[in-house]
């Protein structure tokens, strides 16, 4: 069976949000339309505590998009975003959530960021997504959402690493940095992924 994974279509990643992906809202009608083609649909949700160490605001003298070493991992410092319970952390009202069976929250540990829907960035904690999909006899996942060059890419790559066939639906994903996403798409294809 194929499953659709909708990644982080949350207000903070949409126009007017604190970490807006340019034209991120344009993919929402496409994602809504795609859903009819899947028996199983799940979503991921960035869900940060206010003191998350990926936030530039938690590091004196640091600006958003600077890079630091955070407990041995390279970390881009982000504007505060998707804070638990905030408007910015909510799924877009435009996104059809009626057929989404389960939501996997990520980024809750203040000490480590979590781009992928499967693991945190150090692969220290598993979200349970792989086990859930296996229990539903899923063999292939199609990934869409925001942002293509971060959470979509890492979710799709980790799907490969845990044994699923994995594809990124290009027209249903938008990147923060299009150039960086071109390179990451090549890495994904080299690893055995597909672009749809």
C-alpha cells in the first residue's frame, strides 16, 4: 500500500508566518486534490517548546539563519516558529484534514531539532511513524508539504533509510532555498528516491 505523508503545512511556514516559505500556500489545493488517490494519509507537525535551542532567540548575539554546533550537530538557527499551542503551530485552515489518520509531532525536545517525520536530527529519538506505517502494511510513501529542502527532504530520505519506497511530490512541495533543493533532489535520487 502507498501512504501520503503531509509535512508541516502549518501557519508559521505560510505567507505571514514567522518562517514563511515563499508561495507555500500555493501547494495546499494540490495536496487537498491528491488525497483522493491514497488509502492512508498521515501528517507531521512541528511542535516546539518556547525554549527550543534551534531558535536564534535562545542564543545571545546570534541571528536567524546563522549556523552553530548544537550538541555535536550542525544547527541552522531559526526564527521562533511552531511554538506548542500557538496559532503559528496550527495546520492551515485551508488544508483538508478530514482523512488524516494520525499526526506525528516533532521537535519537542528543546535540545535537538527534528526535520524528519521519522527521527530527530541525531536519530536519537524515533517518532513511531515507521512502526505505524508498517502496521498498516505500507510499502511506499509519497511525501509533500513544507519546506521541500528541509522537512520534506529529510522525511523522504529517512523513509528510504528504514526500508520504504519513497517519493517526493514536486508540485506539492515548496523550498526555502530552491538552489539547495536542486542539490538535495539529486542526493535523494542517488539514494534511490523518486520525484513525482
